[in-house]
C-alpha cells in the first residue's frame, strides 16, 4: 500500500467512525469538497501536510492521532 492510499483510507475510516459524510468533513474543515474527494480518489497524488492538518482540525484530532495507525507504521519507503 502506498502512502497516498493510507491517507485516503485513514480519512474514510475516520469519517466512517464518526458517521460523517466526506462533504460534511470538508465543510467542517473549511475546504472545498472537491479537494477532499480528489485526495481520497487519488487525483491529488501528494496532499501537503498543511492540507492534512486542516482535515485533522475538521475532525478534531491531532496530526499524531491521524498518523498513529498500524498502516502508517508498516509503510515501506517509496520511490519518488
């Protein structure tokens, strides 16, 4: 699994856990729904850390909480 896929999966899992639609999360985070959908679908292949922080703010979690999963801990180094 790639880092991009892990980020998308984590966003979807957090939305599922909170019974929150992706559009609702985008609204809570103060970002365009298309931006969030592009991250999830892979159109945006390299979302910046500031964008992920804005998503975390919308979810009411820290960056540490976002990345503190087994999926992220087990990621292999990727070629650029």
